[in-house]
């Protein structure tokens, strides 16, 4: 049975990605349905840790994986993955003596254990003290329900450093639950805008918008792009460092922006300039850059697989689709200042057109909404291969841009 993995980051209070939850799907159906959770979990671990390699999926960070009652009571969890795996005890696990003992065994071996979709009952009390992460579904509970759960948890003892809010949908919710004492966060808020008023936009943001507007044109002016990049020393420096990195395999050192642009060519310049613009924006989690690059590359690969023309436009759409989170402004407001092609603007704002269709498909795949694949007639196994290829490419791109 094939398992199609997706990943969702877990952030700390400073929005640094500290782990990933691995999300799995049954490859035989077009929806998120798993007939045998225990079998699916074991297959996910085999795929992630043996066949694919966790480094490729999570960049070396630990992975949260759902653990069923049967796996716990049988002691089937591998005992040598303490640094790589965070067992996530599902909410439907019956907490009996065997489960409690196995969790104790795992903690004694050095595992960090998470309790998923936690709702207090006395039966769970023995596990609260053992758990390193206690996950509350804040969407399902609501603010009042979350406060009730926190009160009950704190009566059980010290839970500081354990609380994880999942399904956080907006940056405002992140701020709320952070103030309530949560230590970790999971959800789609990373791709939603946090609208701030009364603050000026830093100069680098202006450079960013100007450059992205220029490189998004099919016939952009290379000289104008060079002048824009030169306005921000960080962009200039990073672009030259990327081109001089070993991944490009050049026989000589590039010493100027002009040389860099000539050697890259228009197509590669469009891609790297956009990615580097993301990487120099202050106060944004690195995971936002990684998410944008993976999405952009996957859009391009999917367009190429479907034999669409101008695949670079699909890459650009994927990259620009996270501008709201990058600039803390609604996407509609940002795009008003960027003279994009009509097709690209419609794709970003309404999801329409050929580009919008594939962008929507990739975005849906990221969160496990596999029904969207039917609209483009792509098999799940193909999407999985494209996803892995995008992850590999994004990892190379990320390493080329960091520490410069």
C-alpha cells in the first residue's frame, strides 16, 4: 500500500519551525481515508525513515507521527528513533495499564511523546505528566473551551513548555493563544496576512515589490532588474553568493551583478530573484521561505508534467501566492501595486485560469485535500513524485541561500 506523505510544521513561540507532523493518505482512493490506521502508521514510518529518508522530508527536524492503541499495547514502535520521531498518541486511544506502561517505556528511552486532540478526562491524567507536548484543537474547542481545558490541565500540575495549539487559522489567533500560554503552534496561519496599521513599510519591502513586479513580466527588462537589485545590498550579495555556490558548478568566480544576470539568464534570474527577495525580509520564519519555494517548484513541475507552456509563470504564481504572509498585507492590496499579467493576477486572486487551476491543485495537495487532483487528471503517485522532487530542489535552493 502506498502512503502519500505531506508535512505540516510545528512552530515555537518565536515562529521557528521545530518539528513537522507527517500527514498520510491511502493511495488507493482520492480522499483522505485510511481503512487501517495501524497499518497506515507503520507504513508511513517505513517510507519516511527507510525508503525516502527523514532528512529529505523534514530537513533533520523530528517528525510527529500518529500512534494508535494497537501499536502502543503491542510495543511495536521502533526503539531507536528517539531523535527523529515524536509519537503522537491519538485521542481515541483507550488509556489502560498497557498504554501507560508503554508510554513510560518510550519516555525512559528518550522519546518525546505528544497527546493529540487532547480533551481532559481522568483517564488521561497519568499521561499528562509524561507527555512533552499536549495538543489542543483550538478550532474545535473555541476560545472558551480552550480556557476550560487549560484550567483543568493546570490543576494536574506544571504544563509549561508542553502546550501546542493546533488548527490556528490566523496570526491574530496565534497572538491570542500565545498570550494564553501556549508554547507551540500548528496551523495555516503562516499563509494568512497579519494586517498592521500605522506602520511604515521598510525599504527592503519596496525593493521586493518592485523587483517581483518586474520579473513577473514575460518580457522583463534585465537591466532594470539589475538596478532594482542593486538598491538592496543584501539582495546583491545573496544573489552573487548563490551563483558562486558549488551547485552552479561555474568555472570562474562571478564578481558583479551584471555578470550574475548574464550567467543566470532571464529564466533562472526570475526564479532566484524572487526566492532571494523572500529570504531577506526580516521577522519572518524561515519555514515561510521553504513553503513558498516548494509550492513554486511543484507548480512548475506539475505544469511541465501536463505539458503546459511557459512553466516559469506557474513557478512565479506559486512563489507570489504567499506574498500576503510575507508583507503582512492583503494580497489584493499588494497586487494593485504590481503590474502583473492579467492571467497571473486572476490566478492569484480568484484561482481561475490554467495557472490558477494548478496553483489551487498544489495548495490543496499540501493540506491533504486530494479530491482536487481530479480536476487536472493527475494520479496520486505522480503528485507524490513531484512533491518529493520539489522538496529536494527546495532543499538545495535553501542551502544555497542560508548563511550568506
